[in-house]
C-alpha cells in the first residue's frame, strides 16, 4: 500500500505578535493548532473557517514556505521539511498553489506569459508557448493577454491568471486559497468545472480553501472546519452539511444560507 | 498626471547640462585644451577665449569641458563597479539570510565607517598616485552603500507572494534574486546611484585636488582648483570657475536623486491611494 | 449626489466602459454585479477620479452638480476620503507593504481630520473593533503581510471609513470574509448609510450579499449597464438574458456530489467567454453568447426599456414590437 499523497500530522504554527512595550516579551499567537488530515489522490478537501483562523497559514505549511513549529507535512510519505534544497525544488514541481491575493502573487514587472511559464522553465518543459496559450484559454482568457502586465487586468482576471499558472504544470496537488472568491458565479462555475475535469482526467488532488460553503459543499469530498487555529470538525462533506456537530459549523451554515 | 517635484526638474536640467557639455567635449572644444600660449597668459574673457586663459595660457572653457568629461567618466566607472559589487552582495546577503547576512552586513558597516580619502591616500602610498587608484577608492566606498540599500529593499521583496509563487514553481534562490528581486529593487538602487554619482564627483575633485587623481596634463576640476589656489590674488576667477562647476554638478545629481526618490518612494506615492 | 453621465473609459481601441450612466443619491445603496472583467471596478475608479493613466475618460462625472471629469489630481484629492472613499478590490495592492497597518489607517486622520496621534490611535482602534479585527491594539503595529487576507480586507474597510465619507464605493468588500463576518460588515455598511446618510456603491459577485446590502441594483456586461432596478425585483424576476443566465449559475444543493455515472456534477455556466474588450460586438455586448439572439442584436445597440416597478433592461427582445418577449422564458 503506497503512502497517501498528502498527510498532515498535528501541525502547529505560532507567530510572535509585535511587542506592546519594549521590555515585555512579545505575545504569541497560535495561528494553527494541532491540525491533522490525510488527502488521497484525486480527492478534494475543503477547508473553511472564520477569517484569521489559520487557513492560509496551513496552506503555507503544506507548500513548505513555512516550517511547522510542531508536527510534520508528508508529501507522498516524505517529510517535506526534511528534504534538502534540491530535493524540495524537485518535489515542488508536483504541488502548486493559488494564492489568496492574486495581485500580490504576480510579479508586477513580468508579463503574464512570463509568470505562467516560470514553473515550466524550471522543469525544462517542451512547447512552453503552446502550453501557456492553452492554460490561458482554459481559464477564459486569450493567448494574446499573455503579453500584458498584471496591472492591466481586472481582479477576477488576475485570479484566473494565478490559476492558469498553478495548473499549467499539471501538478499532483493543488492548494487553492480562496481561488475563485473574486469571480462572478458564472465564471466561477467555469473554473470549478475546469478543476473537476483536471481532477478526473489527471487525478489532481486539491486542498480547497474557501469561505463560500455553497462552493465547498458542491466540489469537496471532505471538509475541515477551522476556528481560532483549531480544527473543530473534519469529515465527509455531505455528512457535515447534513449533521453539523459543532455550533460554529452550524452558524456558518446558517449564515451562508444552506 | 502627477506633478513632477521641483528638485527633480532642476536636477534634471543641471545634469543634462553637465553631461551634455562632457559629451560635447568628445567631439568639439573651442580650443585644444592642452595648447599653451605663453604670451597669452591670464587673459580675461574675450570672443576668442570665452572665459579667458590660465597661468600657462590654455583656454579655460576647453579645460573645464574636458575636466567635466573626466569627472563623469571617473564617477560613472566607480559607481558602476562599486554599485554592481554592492548590489550583488546585498542580494546575496538577503537571499541566504541568517548569520551569513549578518556577517556581510557587519563587514559592510565597517567599510561604511572607513573614510574614502584615507583609503585613497593609503592606496596611493602603496601604488603611487593615478587615476585608476582614485577610481578604485571611490568604487570601494560605494560597495557598502549599495549593499545596504539593496539588502534592505530585497528583504522587503522576499516577503511578497510572487516570490513565494516562484518558489512554488521550483525556482532556486539565485534565479529568484535575478528574475524577481533585482527588477523590483531597481528603483531604489537607481535613486541611490544618482545620489552616489554626486558623491563620486565630489570625491574625485577632492582626490585630484590632493594630487591623487587625474595626473597632468589631463585636466580635472579638483586640480584646476588647487593650481588656481596659489594664484588666488592674481587671478581669482581661475579658482571660481572649477569651483562653480563642481557645485553645479554635485547639486544637479543630488537634486535629481532626491527628486527620483520622491516620485518612486511608495511612502510618498501612497497619498494617491488613500 | 454623484452622477455619471455617459461615461466611457477607453484603453486605446478597447472600451472598458461604454457610455455608462448612473445616479447615486445621498443615503442610497446601489449594488453592481456582472461578469468578471466587465468594468465594475473601472466604474468605481471613475467615481474616485482614479482611472489608470493609460485610459481615456469621456463623459461627465458630477459630484454635487459639479463636473469633475477633467479635474486635476489636486481637485480630486480634496474630495477623496471625505466626499468619496473606496474599498479597493485587492487589499495587497492598496496597502503599502512598508508601513504598519496602524500608520496607514491613522494617516488620513492626522492629515484630513487634524487629530493628535493619541486621538488618531484611539479612533483607529475603535474602527478596527467595528470591522471585527481581533486584538486591534496589537494589530496596529503589524505589517500587511503579517495578517490574514480577511483581516487585510477589513483594514481597508476601516481605512475607507476613517473620514466619514459621503459616498462609499465598496469594490468586492467581502470576498475574503467568511459568511459570519461578511454579514457583520454588510450590517455595518447599511447602518452607516442609514445613520450618516452615507451613499453606498456595493460592487460584488455575491448575489446574496448584494440582496442584503442594497436597495437598487445595476447589472453590467462588457462595459454596459444591461439591467437595473430594485434589487429584490431584479434578482427574483430578471428580464435581460445575461441576468437570467447569471442567476442560473448560482451553485445550489442540486449540484452537490456525484452524478449517476460517478463523475462529479458539473455546475451550470453561461456558455462561452466574454470576448476581449477590443473584440466586443458593436451592438449588444452579450450577442454571440445569448441563447435568444435575433437579427439586430449584433449590429444595433439596444436602448433601455422601462419595465414595471422601475426596472429597466437594455435588450432588443423587450422592445414592444419584438418577436418573443425575453421575460417569458424564465
Ligand atoms: N507573519 C505573521 N506574523 C504574525 N502573525 C501572522 C502572520 N501570518 C499570519 N498571522 C496571523 O495568524 C492568524 C491566521 O492567519 P491566516 O492568514 O492563516 O488566516 P486565514 O484563515 O487565512 O484567514 P482569512 O480567511 O482572513 O484569509 C491571523 O490572526 C494572522 O494575523
Ligand atoms: N490598465 C489597463 N490596461 C488595459 N486594460 C485594462 C486596464 N485595467 C483594466 N483593464 C480592462 O478593463 C476591463 C474592466 O476592468 P475592471 O477592473 O473594471 O473589471 P471588473 O468588472 O472589476 O472585473 P472583476 O470582477 O474581475 O474585478 C477588463 O477587461 C480589464 O482587462
Ligand atoms: Mg487566508
Ligand atoms: Mg474588479
């Protein structure tokens, strides 16, 4: 039996807040507290929770941008924080992320095509131009848009550019942090359909962070509810939507009208 | 269209004047700047010699023009060399981080505290005075300045998400520094380079004043100044002209640098958003 | 209070906004919805006088009767923050990464309101509490990249509210917020609009949020306002084919899980993509994607037809002489 694609084992991450007075020790904020889950190939895990509950921090730890203070992140059975620099770069070609803030995640001085091609160049892929055009087309933009700079697009278009960059390498794992939040429902549906196609055709697994419970309920197999850094509920999406066990989950469901 | 700051405009005008004159001297000067005319010493301004002649009967305008070119060349080469090394060091320190960064920056601090003149005198004592030594000394003092500026800016850029995105793409630190950090710190580095240009002109003038820069017969504002000093009572204008040139050039580049900083610094441009 | 009169925004050949007209009365709340890239943010930026330098603006932008379309940056700056304020769509792009969020929020208080530092600090803390940022005092000293996406968005909301603006343009203010917090922000905006007579332009793709926050709604497509009217009425009985398609694309419970064939159910979309700006059809912008297209759609621009209850839609099918009336298909 091979190892699951992604296993998160009791990760905890603490941040030091700015000190209030010079001599006092800075207060510590536990952004993620002892969160665990397992994600198999082709599956989607929805992560929902209050704003500031540690969802993006969890994503950054999965992507090995930050090391957890406790616990471990295992990608195909390997602890990504124990990999050497070269091995980590190798592994990174197989997991990609869509950042919450599309404008911040695109280099303002590089054309869109350049940014999308970056992971391909690292992989020394063939037919880069064709793949850029294809990726842009899949997210509903034109190949010609590749020559433009990020500031020449609307917010939702930038978000789709970020998605194009993340899927262009056909990764095994996609961490999508509020990846469709700036899109109107129709374009959002197109993108979600695209992600579901990729899942079925390529076995893409996703960690899908969102505050939109309606979307999570539609596309996620499993669901993890976070609050103040803790995982308050984890399980089958249909089960949680039908029978939420925690008060907070219930209030979220009520507020989003499901 | 945002209004351009006044210092930027004045600086740009002065700089284009000085650079224009220096460039012109490559192809044309009113007279041969080394041609002496013993009978025509200490002439006043005339149609032939616009600002008169010096103690050896050489045309002052031609000398000032060639000196401008020499001064620009020294400053350019020195800032380019010092700036490149400094930026590379700064990028390196920022990319590696940890104790390496601390070490590089502490060494830069020491270099920062080291007076350029003293360093030039030291080098001259060992290798003999020459223009190369002057350039090397000025370049050397520029290294820590640029290392600091680029490290500080680079550290900011490293926190941006597009850098994280590049890491997610599997890019290494070297490639990220080259592809993302360098283009995005270009603005503060260019501003600093303009300001350092002014400092370099002043340093070059000071060194040649002390006889440690350009060697005769190659003219230089600093040496013209020191030569004229002995003749202060006979021909005060000979000291005033090069002095004025130094002031205008230094002022021009400083104002230009300040002006560029005003329009590129996000702290000031923020008022356009809030 | 503020009025856009046939305002167009052009990037070279491409029209991001085509002769859009809009009136906003003091205390009124207007929602704007539409396809991604259809010009919603551009409309908001027009109200702020902050259209990018690359664009050419034509038409009249009137603030309290005064045309500011060609006004200089200096004139606009006097109106910004106090007369019109904006919550920008992308917090990271709008916040200065080099300054602490406290300083950013306090700056307009120090500059425009003339408060002392201590007063400004207290007010910033109060604003942060109002928008629900936890531990506001400590947050003041954090940098934008040190806080979560939703917290950044709320910093921006607090920033827009610092000077009690007469008109607030909120561009997707709740995208990064969970349902509970979003609800709270919407309640705050509605309360401010009611108690301070603040006008609100609420740009969002979240139809439920628009329904809660606004009284009237404008639906945009490809730089045109295609339908407008009372929010509840437009959302329950849309008449323009685009609005009908948009409402149909809302993910519902029926889309959940997997179909009979074991594949995940696909969501309903409007077929096709918005064509690029330089390639939009000259007539109705929606032609080419519209399921009920008739001959004149591609070539002639439809005029706005006034319907019952103050609803208006720009569609040839709604003309009295049209073959099949569009509303009938719902
Ligand atoms: N670099 C940092 N330094 C200090 N605190 C941080 C840092 N990054 C995040 N935090 C804090 O950690 C907490 C969790 O942040 P995180 O970005 O993970 O939230 P989130 O769940 O993604 O929220 P949102 O839905 O608003 O994006 C927040 O309170 C945030 O302020
Ligand atoms: N600087 C620019 N240069 C060229 N085109 C631009 C520029 N800025 C915006 N655009 C174009 O103008 C159109 C309208 O943009 P706008 O930001 O108003 O869209 P939006 O309705 O806010 O979309 P979203 O919901 O995705 O934010 C977009 O198609 C965009 O590509
Ligand atoms: Mg987040
Ligand atoms: Mg927008």
